[in-house]
C-alpha cells in the first residue's frame, strides 16, 4: 500500500505544478474553456494513470483472497458468492440490504450491524453508483462482494467521514428484500 501512495507522489507534484496559480501573476483566472485547453490533456493522462493503478490494486486484492469475480464494462468488480432465489432487482424498486463497507486495507467503515439495514430506491442516485450497478446484478437472497474504484464510490473527496479521498471500497452485501 505504501508503494502505491509513493507512486502517486509524482502525479500529485504534477497536479500541484499545473494547477497552483503563480503568486507573481496579476492575471485574472482562466475561463473553463481556457483551463480545458491548457490542462485538459494532462488531467486526462493523470486520470488514466490513476484508474489503471486502482484496477491493478483491485486485481491484486482479488488474487490474494482467491475470490471469483467479474468486472463490468464500467469498472465494477463483482462476485456473487451465495445465490438466492428471490425477486430480481429492477430500476425503480426498493432494495433493502445488509452490508459491510471496508477499505482495501481492511478498515471497516460502515456496517449494518451497527447502523441498521439500508433501504434505497434503485437508480435514484442516493447511494454509490457501484452499489446501484451491483444490486441490479442480484436477486433477493444473493450475497456478493462489490469492489468499487473511487470513481464508482466516493471519488476525489471521500465521504467527509470514514472514507478517505480516492478510496477503493469493498461492499460485502446481502440483498435482503426487493419491494415496490
């Protein structure tokens, strides 16, 4: 994990170099279009590097645990390890889940054991996009591991509580109920 963060130092330096305004400039700030023209390619390259490093970290995590998982077209890693036989999750329905959310280093962030079951309407955008996508792959009674890269979880800023910025998160989720 330390190597991972050390490898981000050059990227962070580049971001600071390009994004920190000069103290000696008396110029007004760049418009959005000027900013995109000046820094867009660099930011796209940095983002691609970060996404690739996240994917490598996730694949190593899965390999160490010997989990059988698939990856969706959007980058969600998922593995249903217990099959249920209930109703299939659908857009617009409510899902009730039992869950544990942890970081890739094993730190448990949130758990239904202490916070209670979570109920949400599927595809309303009130939970992580990775959770919504993963739930749509499940049926009542299924249990799954969902591994979300930062862009499918809490992104650049984290959740301002227990999930740090740019964190890969792991959901161990049990789909208890699908309802209208």
